[in-house]
């Protein structure tokens, strides 16, 4: 029996030998009531196993009775807090989000506030002992990570603006109401006790921000938000999953995103990005728009087919989601009728059964307008369930429903001579507009009576081009038509012409040329009386006359040349057009403060979302600009002046054994033996390789259930250390039997294993701090705040610093190197430090900050590269601009990652620093990832490489060449793969070709004398890599280590071509058996194979003292030994 760490830390743990362990911290807290060990009394008799089993059973019964009694006593005292929490939520009307409890005391009410799904709670307390007691209570409640408590200096609240849903304070402890209102999000509430009475104070909704209720803002089709706060992204608001959308070559994983009443809703496929053989896992997801906390999720049984080829439609998907006020409207299946859902809970309120086969939805003036189709919805025709139905034969109709009475008002049905064009249904005031073939029609909103229809006059501006006549016909795939209604004008566009019509009678007012985007319809924006037409937006025309009123010719200097426009519609606000040529180009419509932001982009087929004072960038699967581009679902805010300086305690905090720490570190023999594994991937090179051998015949020595999500292990001496990532804990276990040595709770996630050095344990945390603990007992020596301010946000459902620190820090020759931050383009950049191990004193520091290019930087214009580089016209002017961006590379910026060394220099991804943290201009070979070393998603556009990281002036996105060597007559000229391990002579890696392929390639030691060459080279420059050997492997690999002459490969069974859905999900999510293979490092032959109860986590194996340690996907740490 194993008692899980989440629960066991207060009650103890029964190990494999029948001993009950309690952490040192809990022993002290409980005054030794349980004791540190309870040993079995069974001797080594033949019946020892039975005796041990009986003893375990007796202890299980005893513990169960004891636990039930304690829970009964505790439940009575906790019931009061649960009732109080329920009363607070009811009184304030808060339904999910971030809750801050000021002066939280023992943490019982704090924990009670976080019991329900959809809530994330952070308690603030001045008293250090109260913080410890509250942390123990939260941990015993199984809420660690979801509910946290931290010591607080008072007066100011350590959170970014507009992020908190609820503040609970019996005593504000000197915090001003100005400060309270600063951190509350619009509509948020403060529940404050004053003069013995609780009062609810609510933050009003600002008049200068806007919602975004439809795909194109509202029912008018004018994708322009009246949000005056949105601007070029400079600060993080929040970050959420998924890190990747599934596959760039298939259907986009996010169909649509809308926002209303401070909530964000989107349709997403959350199945793995590692394999398209795994079926789609679609859901309608609701998050808080200001902090990203997951409010609810509603599974969708059948949605669009995830294996549909990229850019082949269907265009209707973004139009299947509408949110207005407290209701969400969408069909809960690809061919289902529209349902109205409660926005706060996701519960179905009503279903409009007559709308089965829905294709598009808009809502105007209380009338729901739905395009439906018979026999099936057009977008459903691509799904295997309905393939064989001819979508072009479908008959479409428009249904109007009064949402207040659920009464059907009218139905319009298309005719053969008047086929409804996708994406053209719009409405404004009391009129409905749409295109049928080459006509524009207008109906009365309430009755459906025709008011007018017209055929725009033939254009005299643009001659018809061969093959373009089809643009006027309905396309199953991508529509090229656009219809926008603003004031008294209807703007109708196809691929060639924009025509202005009168709302009153359909008369034609003016025309101008236009052009569709890349695989998307024409973008037409109306703001401040001017019409802007994409994709160049060089002129603004008067809405009534079409006369050019403003020119923005300088925008050509802003765009990065050499690549097609992104394949999605663009959006705008009253102040900016937000282009999508490479990332986000902000075209200033008020002044001339244009800027480009190639380091962030929207998701394919949908784009970005500007509302609530923020820009939302949904997850993508893009391989361009890999040096600096953000991954994940981001909410970003514009530059702002923080009104209040957050005051903090000193950056270096000395722990209770600080003086003892001075005697540790370098003086205790910092150099670990070759038989140990003291840091992530074994060493500072992150080689994943050790010369020490491991027995070929292994059996389980012990296993311990550690957490829901456990990091890879690190080992020194007789101690193995891991982090319970989501619980914010670092745990040390005895290597002999897995018994618990100690546990330490940090202020945030510890996303990767610590580093052990000289009797000390070092790790970073998402709270922005670096921690140093004493290895023998886990006592704090010191902690250093690496973040420039103690300022919190929300990332991946946890409260984090704006500038987090990775768990795995780099220790090189008596210096601890760390970084704090997420991107060199956000929140002032990334902060790098070299710290003295024993004291935490700052030895070196630097600030990695990338400047944002402006439109007036560089004037030469684009130049053409060699014809070998067929798609890439390198943007010469940008090499004078600070982002150093060409078509597919962006050398001027970086995102965060675990630090790596080549033995001399320190590397932050592709950025190189000397030991004094001074950035070096010359690049050099080292291990790096094109996304992150910790990224185990196996996306087809993410690889590990051993190279310089110079991807400049490549012909296409690097992954095109990496996944298809020789494409565009270019090769990746350095070792690369899904994962790599290496020594001085050989690199072993895994490529995902037709099958997973394990290979060995020649390697050489890192040296500063290496010639500096790009990693991707044109054919005339490249040397096609040669392998020593290669072999296909019949598993999905998750971790690879080299031990002497043997490779240890851990993974899980492959998914079959036609695997049933439950089994496919179970395999890929690690809920089936794990596989462990021993393979000869010399020739690739399989030596032996074992099964495991669950597969390892990413990079989840380590070898020390002839033992194999495996962190598994089921949260178990397992030790295998040959003895």
C-alpha cells in the first residue's frame, strides 16, 4: 500500500518494508506523536512476507480508524469555515477566479475559499509562524498549490493590476482602498469588515474597454473593438494551456474565442500535439478574462475532424460561438442545434431544436440569427462520420429566434439562384444583410421580409483574372467574401473589389480595389469614419464617399519581408489595426507610434483577440522565429505606468541555518563523483550521459507515490531529490528504501529538479525566488529574490511571479547561475544572476532586454537572397533594427529556459554569456531546444539541437527542413532530434520519421575554436549528416539516458493506426504500462526489456551508484537495483 504524498505528509506513509514515515517538518509540528519510524517486528523467517503483510494490514486498519477519527474532529471545526466561505461567495456574487485573503491567520478560511473548482486562493499573512501553520493546514486538506499562503510585509498588495476577483479582509492592515481597487479586475469585489459589519465594494466596469462577443466583434461584421486601452503588448497579464496547438498541417486546434462580462470562452482541441493519431478532445472552455483561471469546461462529443488538412476549411468554425451578457450560444456538436448556456457554470439553459445543422450564429438586438443546413452542416461534411454527403448540395436557411421568448420569428431559405455565401451574414439595428452568390440582400430583423437586394455593378478598376470567377461562388473551404455594416453603409468585398452600398435601399455609392488575405477573406475595418482595407492598410477612405483621407505608407517599413501573410483574419481597435503579417504589427490610427512584435502571434485560422484592455494570443503550432516567439495561450497588456511602487523585504533573506551554510558549499567537496546525478540531465552540459554503468538485470528496490506531477530525480550521496511540481514542494528521500528525509514548501511551482552542490540544494521557483537548503535536513539557508519586484500574476492555474525562476539552476565552478523572467520582450525582460552558493550574495548580474523596433528604423528595403533560398527574401532593414528579424529567424530576442553550459560559457537558449554574465557576440555550440528543454509535448516543430542556435537567413521555417531533410536543398547541419544525449565522441538521438528512430552520430568536444556556422545551411554549404547506426524503435519514447556502453530508453506503447479513442487517450496520457529498454550504445541492438506500471515523465530517468531512478507519469518515484 502507498499513501500519496499529497495526503500523507500529515499522516505519514507506509513504505514497502512496512514502516510508517512522517516528514521531519511534520514530526516537529506534531511533537513526535507518530514518531519518525515504526518498524516491523517481523524477523527474517520463512513466514516473514506473511507477517509483514499482516502487519501492514493491521497498521492500515489502525491508521484508517485513526484518520477517520481525526477527520471527524477536524471536519466539525472546518465546517464553520466552509459555511463562512459559502456565505462570502454568495454575498459578493463572485463565481470563480482569483481570491486574496488578507491577514489570513491559520489558513482555515483561506483553504475553505479554495475548495470549489474554479477558484485559486492566495493568503497574505505578516506572522511567520502563522504562515507555517496555515501551510500545514492547506497541505493536509490536499489543496497545496491551488491554495497558498505567504508572508507579507503589508501596506501594498503584490499583484499586477486588474487581476483579482475577490479580496477578503477582516482587517486591511493599512492597505488603502486605492490599492484594493488597483488589483481588483473590473466587476471584482472586496469583502471588507468595518465597524463590525461586512461590506461588499465592487470595482465598476471601465468605459474605455470593450468586449468581443462574436468572431468579428459583433453582429455587424466590423472587427473593431472600441477598446482604448489595448496597445502594443509589453506586459504579461496571464498565461494558460495548451502550450501548443496540435499540428500546423492540420485543422487549427482553437476554433473560436469570444469574451463577455469578464469571461473568455473558446472551443479547443486539447488532445496531444505529439501525434495526430490521437482523436480530438474538444471542449468549450471558460476562463476568467483578466486572470485566465479555468472556470469550467464542457466536453464536445463530435467537432470538426482534427485531421482535416490545413487551410482547407471549414470557414464556419469561428462563427459557431457567441457570448452576450450572461449567456453563451453554440451547438454542442458539429451538426447539433444551438444551445444557450449559463456563462457562469456552462449548464444548458435551453436548446433550439429547430436549428440542427447550425453553421453560423450572430445575435443582434435580442434576435438570434442562425444559418443552418440540410441534410448536414457544411462543416460536418469533412468528418468521417458524414463523409460521402455532398456539402455543396446542402440547402441553407436563416432562422431568427427571439432569445427572450424562445419564439421563432421567421425563416429564410436559399434558392438555387441565390446560394448563401459563408461568413456574410451580418445585422445592425433592425436589418439583416447577407450575400447570395453575387447579390447582397437585406431583410427586416423582426419579420424577415425582404427590403432590398442588389447586384454590385461590374468593376472598372480591376480586370477579371483567370480563375477568379470562382471567387464569387460559394466555396466549401475558404470564403473570400466580406460584409461589414457601419452607420448607414454596407461594405461588400470579394477578392477584387470593395463596394459601398446604402443601408436604406442598397444603392451603390463607391468602389475601390481590394485583396484577400492569405487563405482568408478581405479584412475591412471602419473606425473614426474611415475605411481601412487589408492586407496593406496604406490608405484610409471616407466611409461615405470613398475619398482617401489618410495614408500610412510607412507601414511598408514595418513589416518583415519574405513570408506570406498569416492565414487568419486581422482585428482592430479604435486606435490600432493589429496586423498579422509575421506576428502582431500595431498600426497606429491616431498618431505614428507604429510597432512590430514578431515574437507573438495568433493561432492559425482564427488569429488574435483585442478586448478587455488586453490582447489575447491563443496557442499556435508555428515553427517560425523560434528564438523569441511565445508559446501557450497568452493575455498581454500595453505599456503602463504602475501607480504604486511595490515595497518588499530585502532581496536576500537569511534562513535559520544561514551561518551553517557558510561552512558548506565549496568547502565540502563540491565536485560530485561520476557515480552521482546531481542536476537536471546529469551535468552542466545537460548531456543526459554518465560514464557509470548500470546492471543489465534490474528489479524494483522501492517505489513511492510522490505527487500528481513529479519532476525528474537528482541524486547525491544517499539522497534523491524531486519536486512535486504543482504542489510547490521539494522532497528528499533516502536512496536505500525511499523513506522520507524532509519536505520543503516553496512559494510557487518548482518546474524541474533542484541542483545538489556541496551539501546544499539549490532551486528556483515560480514565485521569483532562488532557494538554498541544507541537504541533510531541508532547512533553509537563504533565499534570493531574482525577480525585480515581488509582483504576482497567474500562469497555468497557479499564482506566480511575473518573473519566475526555473527549478533547475546551473552551478558552475562555485557560482549559482539563475534567470528570472519569461521573455526579453515582456515586463522589462529577463534578469540573470551569478550567486555565491554558501551566502546567496550577488557576484554577477545582467539584464537581458530586447528593444522594440519602430517603423522608421532602416530605409533600404528588402533585398533578395540567393535563389537557393526560394521563399526567404531577407529583410535587410531589420538588421539595423533591434529585433534582428528576417522571414523565419529572430536573433534579437529570447524566451526563458533552463540554463546550459559548454563547460566555459553559460547559455540562455541561443544567447551566450561569459562567467561574469556578460553577453557574448560570438555564438558557439551547445545543447538547446527550439522551444524549451522542459517541453515534453513532442510537437512536430520542437527539437533539441547541438549547435550555435544561428537560424538566420534560412529558406523556410526550420522545422520544414528538420522534418524533411533536403527540402529547399538545405539540411540541418548539426545533431538534432526529439531528444539527445551525448559524450565527447557520440550523440545519440531520436528522430520522429515514419517511425521513431534511434540513431548515433559523430560528436566532438565543445571548444571556443569552433568555426561559427549557421545550424541550417543551403546545399552548397552543408554536409549531410552521417549516422554511425540507426534503428527504429517500437515505442513512444519519453526519456533517454546513456550509462557507459548502454542506452536506457523509457517510454510507452505506440498508438496503432486505428486505435479506439479510450485506449489512444490512455496510452498517450500515460495511463497504461511503461516500457524500459536497454540498448547497446555501440550498435543499437536491444539488450533487454522491462515493463513498468506507468511510463516515465519527460527526461524522467537518472542513474546513480548503479541504481536507476524513474519519475513516472502516475506520480510515483521508482528505484531499480541489480542487488
